C-alpha cells in the first residue's frame, strides 16, 4: 500500500470513529445531564469536519508535480494543519464559553452511568491516538500528527469530564459545577496541544532545516559511492511526506565534467533508492 493510501485510510478510520463517538457523547450528555459530555461531543463533531479537511489535504498533496508546482503539492499538508489547529481553537473557546455560562446557572447532578460511557470513550480514544500517531511517525506526516493529537485532546477532555462528574456525583448537592469546571480545564489542555501541532507545521512551511538523523544518513550513504570523497552542505526541505535535498559532494578535481556528472547521478539514484521518502535530490559537485 502506498504512503498516501495508508494516510487516507488512517483519516477515514478517524472520521468513522469520531462520528460514532459524537453521537454517543451527545446522547449521553443530554440524557445523563452532563455538559462535560456534551462539550466532548462538540469537540468530536469539530474533529469530523477537521478530519475531512485533512483528507482533502492529503488527496491534494499526493498530486504529482506539474509545470507550476515542480516540487509537487506536499506543502498543502501543513497548510491544512493550520486549519485543523484553527478548528481546535474555536472548539476550545466554544466549550469554555458554555462552561462559564453553566457555572453561573444552577443545574442537576450528572447521572452515575455517564462514568461508564466516559471510561469506554477514554480507552477507545487512547487506542485511536496510538494508531494514528504511529502512522504519522511512519509516514512523516504533519497532518496525521495533528489528527492523532485530536484523539489525544479528546481523551484528555474525556478524562477531565470523568473527574468532574465523579466529584459532582460523590460530592452531591453543591458540587454540580465540578462537571463544568472539568470541561473548562480541558480547554486549557486543548489550547496547549494546539501549539504542539502548529509549531512543526510552521517549520515545514518555513523550510526549517532540522533533520539531523536524515542528514547523517544521507552523508553515510554518500561516502559509500565510488568517487565521492566527502560531503559539505546538506540542505533538506520537507513537503508533505516527501523530503527534497540539496547536497554538495566532493570529488577529485582532475575528473572530467562527464565523470563528475555520472558520479552525481549515481549518488542521486542511490539516495532515492535507499531513502524512499526523498523527492528531488540536487547534487552539486565540489572539486577537492
């Protein structure tokens, strides 16, 4: 299965899971008298829309290079990540606003059975997070990482809701607002995670060259090529799930242009074969 197809399947897995959970949370929150669960349902609903954005971004990013985009369309992925972060921020402030309103309004205690629902939700969301974050690491995908953190943020809000409802139920009358304070606390966790998602995507758009391990691997492979005596500059840019490389390689100064050209081609072909996630590889020959 190709990297893009695996990424797309992962997002579809998220969409289906969030659709089921959003329904469960809303119904449980309404009939169980828990705004923390309703707030959780709001976040899951927002997650569905943001997951569709990720899906569209992945499909667009996999389009091949063309005349106007010689390096492909991979930069669409971090741009979609920015939109996902915006959705998360909006949902966090929406939940916070409603929580503050509820704190100021007396209401009934949540139903005890909502704790069982939350327990199942927490387990499922953590499983979902582990599945998606492992795929994001495997595919080097910033949008999948954002998708994974949606699941983790959802698990955090569910844990906060579980604690708040527990305090409200076992504390009894006078502790009803613990449920709302829990939803408010969860908003802080969501906003904190937003920065963790946003920062790497920004680095990708700004072409930050911070790929130490990949640089080391490229240099080691280069030295195995006959005729390459060393490497100098190695600049790497990430675009979606692909890395573009500019590498300066040292060869003997008495070689002909043709010999240097052939060595550069051999190095380029070897790098792309040994490291499949590489896209464009530009080799600049330096005489020693």
